[in-house]
C-alpha cells in the first residue's frame, strides 16, 4: 500500500502544483485588470496582457457556443483517459520524465477546463472594468461556457517581412504572437518531455512485455 502511494506522489504533486500556479495567476489577472489591459514585465519582450479565449489553447477559437460546449466535454473525457494512463504507466515503473510529461498535459487540460466550466458563473465580465467574484447579478455566462484567461505575451521579435517575400512581403510580423497561460505552457512542456522520453519508456516497456511472453511460453 505504501509503495503504491509513493508511486503516485510525483504525479499528484506536479498536478496540484501546476493547477495552483495556473489558477492563482488567472484569479490575480481577472480580479485586478480589465480586458486588454497590459503591463511590461521585461521591456518589450515579456508583457502581461489580459485577454480571454472562448475556445482552444494559445488564443485560438472553436465554433461558437456549441463548439465551446463540445470542446469542454471533449476535454473532460480526454482528462479521464489521460488520468487512467498516468495510473498505468506509474504502476509499470515508467521513467519520471515520461510520468511528469503526461501529468503536465493532464494539469494543463484541467486548468483550462476549470475556466471553461466555472468562470462564466463565478465572475462578472471584464469589459472596461475589473471583474467581480460571485457578483450579485450572476456571472457573465453559464456553466460550461466560461472563457479561458490568457495573459503571457512574449513578442520577442517585431519587424516587417522583406518586400520580395511572396504574399506577406512588407507585412508587419511579431514573434511570438500568441497570448497564453500557465496551463497552455504545461501542455507544451509535457508534449516536449514525452517526445524526449517516450522512446526509452516504450522500448523498455516492450522489452518487459517480450520477457513476460517468453516466460509464459517457457512454462506452458
């Protein structure tokens, strides 16, 4: 029993840590800034810019109210299967990097699910004013239709495409343009860690399965 608890300590700590940082940062922005307000953290390279995203990660949108509902339900189902997968690979003794990577994806998905499910009900809107928590007249939306709070903006490079570049020649560009949050960051880092550790994990897992199959054949 103690061994099983120890196995799950790492993913639980990662999950709770990401959720805590993600939700604290979103509450601080929502309760202290109005929509599209911004301030500089590191010159023009790192800016806190408050925006709300009704759809997918990194400011992308998805299909209106019905699309929003579908996306939220899809995320909830995906979270269930990701959680089951974490339990399985933890029992199989997967490398810590693989476990942390999958847990970061789970934490990021849960962080944005919380916004989508609850924020429309517990917050007033942020247009031209600071939002209120649990406003008397009700929130700006309904259950499952909340907007995801984004605030991290890194316009590292800004300039114009050369005139000779086809289609976009002379147009202004910014890198990196998307505005995102801690949950989105966790998902991206998690995907990167899985790509880094998956070959080792799956090769070891396949080797163990082959050994088990060979032992079973030998005893049959």
